[in-house]
């Protein structure tokens, strides 16, 4: 309720009373910052930065705020906060905490670092935007930003405090701070690289930690989602022999009962029962189960459950290998779309790598007549097992009650597997891949050219994908002039392990089918499931290159059918 109903009421007020009233308001506003807690700043700054979006308060935000307030008081000097992405971790720790610190203590010096400078600058700009808002200026009238710092990644206060934004590749020479904030210092796509992990650890121990003005009173806060057993948080915990670090671990769903105690039970205590969801107003169990399916078990356990699993050096698990055998009724080649993936060796010496050529296919959109033949073979078995209604056995989507329950329990793929119905013909997107043949030999360059030309003539592929390195570059140029099939060169821009890690997602989801009858089947399975601890990994290179190419570039084109012609438009991808 306003103090005055309108401006005229204020004008008619006795001047002396008005002055007393205004003085009281000024004193109240000047003292308000002393009683303003971090949780309030988190909410108000969120609303300032995200107009039109509701702020959803939750217990985990209070827990973060309580922890960081102890940091400001000097009661906690080393803090790790682990939590899932998109739950306001950067806003709470990096943006709002900086705002609250500079508002309460404008002389404080803060350095904040993220995995790249652009991200770090973005958080700095958010801080600056809120500090220039009217409500922030009223709440913290003594905190004023100096106009010219000469740096895009630094804002300073008139009391010589500042907030400096940097990255793991940025410079910190000459800068020192009272509080260091490391917010997502590791990039998820780089986490499988041991050298990349070690580089972040070396930066943290050497460059970053050395920036504290006071080793005794300075504080360090690390906030991130877990990515790997040996990520920065794993490294900190492993080497925390003196137990200096306080760890606030916020899982998306608690596998068992958890008690969160900050300082002591009187200061903050929250009990999470088994199965408790971090923020149920945002995500329910159905959304979380869908998320788990989408991202895969390993990523879900690491980034969302803060419990990265040891992979024992392997990228693709044996349980993800999905062998197939040709169905009783052979599907003609005209119903398939073929691709050839080539990892060519430099030369055919005894000590050199093999040339690995993998031949792949996917099924075209199902022909109703072909589909009817496959389903007719299993019609009686389906009726017998009460999966379909008898008069609907040749149709898709109309299940008996028992069939519907089975679909819920096993999924459509599980039902089809039990019935041994070829799943590819019931997949509306037809994005499953079938590895039909692998050739893994030591070949000279002329032998490679002859063999590839023979394979092109045999399979009539829609595209040939070749690693654009060593002899592969020469092969690309040769084939582009010798054959009418579109030829692509793939330049490797990341490590072998990272490329296979990307491809492993589709193995885990059962999208990759391997011909169990091929000559190289055992070798294929050995290389895929034992990588990187294998002497030769050429098959892995050929497989990961094609799988990543297909799902990155080609899958979206399936719907458009732009690759149906043979005129080479595929080159535009």
C-alpha cells in the first residue's frame, strides 16, 4: 500500500514532517543492504535478467545461498558445489553472489573463470546490467561502478573493488582477488581427453589458486556439473588430504536418503528421502526418465547425478553390441541405402596400420507390400502370444490389452525382438544403421583404389566417406574424378577417443546393428569394446567416422529425401 494516495497528498504534507519522513526512508534504505540476504538477490537479479519468466524458489537455492554467505563471512574458505545443468548454478554462484558481495562489500575483489572467455564475459555483463538497475542502486547506494576501466572483462567500484572475468586460457598476470570463482571450468566435449583434464588441473593449481591475495583469508568456490571421475572436482577431492573443502552435492534424484547439513543443523538442515527430485516444480519423474534416455546412462550419472562412473578404459560396452542376422525373407538391395566409410592407411608396410573399410546400410521408408510380407510370417505367432488382435495382426499401432502392457514393459523394440519381427520396417524414421561388412587389410594405394571401385560397383552407395588425412586425401581427389558417387572427406578435428565417445551414444541406444555373419565380426567387436587398449584401431576410426557423419549430417536429410537423386547434391551437406 503506498504512503500517499496521489502526488497531491505528498505536496500538501507539512514540509517539516515531509523532511523527517524522507530522512527515515533514506536511513531505512541505507540499512536495508545490511539485512539483505543472498537468496533475495538471487531472485531479484533473476527477474531483472529474465523479464517475463517466473522465478521458482526451491530449497536447493536456499542451500546454495546459505553456503555462500558463510564464504563471505570467512567461515568457509574452500567450497565445491556440484549440481545438474540448467538449475541456476551459474546465476546463483557467479552472478548473484558477485552482486551481493559487491553490494555489501564494495571493496571486495573477485575473479571469476569459466572454460572460455565469451561465457565468462557474458556473466560479467549480467552483473553489470543488474548493478546499473534502479532497485540495485537504491539497495546498495554506496556501490558505484567507475565509468572507465579500459577493459571489457573487468568492472570496478569506486572503493577499488572489482569483478574480473577470465577463462582457463586467459591471462591473470597482475590480478589478485579476495574470492575466486571457477564456474564450469571444463568443457564437456573435451572431458574424455586425459591431456585436456590435466591442463585444467594444472591451470587450477598453478595459475588460478595463486591469485588469492591472502592465502589465509581468501576463499575459492568451484561450481560445476560432474563430467568424469578425473574432472576438476574429482581431482580436488582426491588431493584434499587435510579435508579443507566443503562439498555441496546436489543430485537430480537421490538414490537413497540424504541429509544436507551446512555448518550445523541449526544453521541449515534439509533431509532428502530416497527418490527425492531436486526441483519438482520444474521436472517430474517422467521428464527425468525421458532425459535419461535422451542423454544416455553415463552422461546422466555424471552430469545430473554427480556420480560419474568409471569406464575401465573402454568407450563402448559389450552389452551395447547388437548383432543381427538376415531375416528369413531376404530384403532386396533395392530396399536398402548403402554407404561406404574408409580409413586408409599411409602405406602397406608390415609395421603400418591397416586400411579399414566399413559397408553400411539403412532401410528405405518401408514399402507397404514388403512390410506386409514380414508381418504375415509372424502373424500366427503374434496372435498366439496375444500381442495383436487377430483382425489387426497385419497393422501397426492397434494392440491388445496384453500387447499394450508388454509394450509399456519392454518397449516396442523389445516386443519386436521377442517376435523376431524385423524392427527396421516398423521404425517411422528408419535411422537405425546396419554394419554389413568390414574389410580390414594392409593394402597399397593402387589396391585400395581398385577395391573401393569394386565395392562401389557392387553396392551402388549413396555416398563414400573418407578420412581426409594421409593417403585418404589423395583417394578423395581420385574418386571424385573417377566415380559418379558423391565422395566426402572428413577431417578429424578431435581425438580418436572423443570421436568414438560421440558415436557410443548410438550404440548404447541400440541404433547400431552389426552383421554377426561377417568374416571380421570378432575383430570388429574386439576393437570397439577394447578401445583404446588395442594395438590396431582402424575399424574404430572407420565406424566412428561414419556413425558421426550419418547422425550429424545425413539423418536430417532423410525426411527431406534430398539424397534420392544421383546428381551429387549430397555434396552440399
